[in-house]
């Protein structure tokens, strides 16, 4: 309950911020997108998302918080695109956010207000979100996809039914979980599984993103496998909007 009050106050007092982690095209090394990641600075103390997202979900504060993140990120990415930087935005969805009554409207409103084209927005979901309220979730995500929004499966390969998920939901992208990428070049099975996921994604016509790239060897192997995009500390860390501004100026 104390955390509920704290989260509510944090939202009213603008203690939340959005950071952005660049995602690069592995063939060209160009930044093609940024993933929005919520940050909570409680006074001068940083509270990691793992420590408050659960409580935000349980208390329902995730709904207004996610709406704020959505609007903020759409606005900032639209501004970067207006400077003729052709990048997309990836957003992590929460289960409760999708179930909320005005979810589809809030996404289309954020797009309209910011001027961000629907095709520049990718919504990331994890398989667990299809466990409860699966029909409602699939319906809403399909509605958004019909508007041109792209869908991604985050943490791909770790759920209990990764392949069934691909049948239930029309997706555009899979993001290979870092637990596979971490073993690239060090563990034969993980290397083979990563190669297999890349091939599977391509055979299904999907964009394949590798997450958690930390070592040059991983980057080399992913390039050799033909993986589409990469993300991780070696490529770029999550950064403030101001740092993305500087990155844009050196990129353009
Ligand atoms: O920011 P970090 O990389 O530490 O993220 C930790 C976890 O929090 C990840 O699972 C990520 O998907 C999740 N997360 C980060 N930002 C958001 C957000 O804006 N909304 C939701 N629902 N989850 C987020
Ligand atoms: O679950 P999701 O994929 O949304 O999680 C994103 C989280 O992964 C963010 O919290 C981000 O800070 C973190 N992250 C991004 N790149 C790396 C990396 O190379 N290594 C590790 N350990 N974490 C990373
Ligand atoms: Mn993600
Ligand atoms: Na992930």
C-alpha cells in the first residue's frame, strides 16, 4: 500500500522519465529504432523497473503510467523524425494496460497527437500476456495492427508456447531473448538455437532482433547468421532523450 501511494505521487510529481535504447540494423550499423524504457528517480535514488512494475501492475497505476510513457515517447520520437532521422519506436506493453478499456484509443490518440506514423510504432508483448484475457488481448492488438502499428514478441524463446504464439497473433518481429544471445560462441547449443530462431523468423517473413549483445563475438556471429537487428550494451546503452539528441546530430 505504501508503494501504491509512492507510485501515485511519483506520477503526479513527474518523477518518471523515459530512456531510449538504440536498436541497430546489423548489416549497416545504422540506428533504426529506439526502445523506450521507463525510469523512476525517487529523489536522487534510482528505482529499477523490476522493483516497481509489479506493484504498478497490481495497483493499476501501470495504466496511467503507461499512457504517459506512450505519449512522451511518441512525442519525442516524432520530433527526431521531424529532424529527418528515420527511426522507429518500440514500446513494452503491460498486460493490464492492454486490458484497460481505452487501450486502443489511447494508442491511436498518441499517434494522432504526436504525428508519429503508425508504421513507426512497434508494440512489444510477451507470451504471458496471452494467458489471461487472451481473446481480448488478441482482438485489441489485431485492431492496432490493422491501423498499421507493428507487433513484436519480446523475450522470444523463453515462454512456454513461443510457436503457438506465432499462430495466435499476427506479428512483425521477434526479439531473441538475451539468454540465447549470451551463449553465442561459447555454448554450442545456444549458438545453434539462436541460428535456428533467426532462420525460423526469416522463413516466416519476420524482422529478427537479437537482444543483450555485450561482446564483439556475438555481434559477428549474428551478422553472419543474417539476423536483422541488434540491441545491447555493446551497441548502445539505454540513454536519456538529450543523449539521443546528440546521437542524432552525430548520425545525420
Ligand atoms: O529498463 P530495463 O532494461 O531494466 O527493463 C527491465 C524490465 O522492465 C524489462 O522487462 C522491460 O521490458 C520492462 N520495462 C521497461 N520499461 C517499460 C515500460 O515502459 N512498460 C512496461 N510495461 N515495461 C517496461
Ligand atoms: O524485457 P526487455 O527486453 O524489454 O528488457 C529490456 C531490458 O534489458 C532493459 O532493462 C535494458 O536496460 C536491458 N538491457 C539492454 N541491453 C542489455 C545488455 O546488453 N545486457 C543486459 N544485461 N541488459 C540489457
Ligand atoms: Mn522489450
Ligand atoms: Na527482451
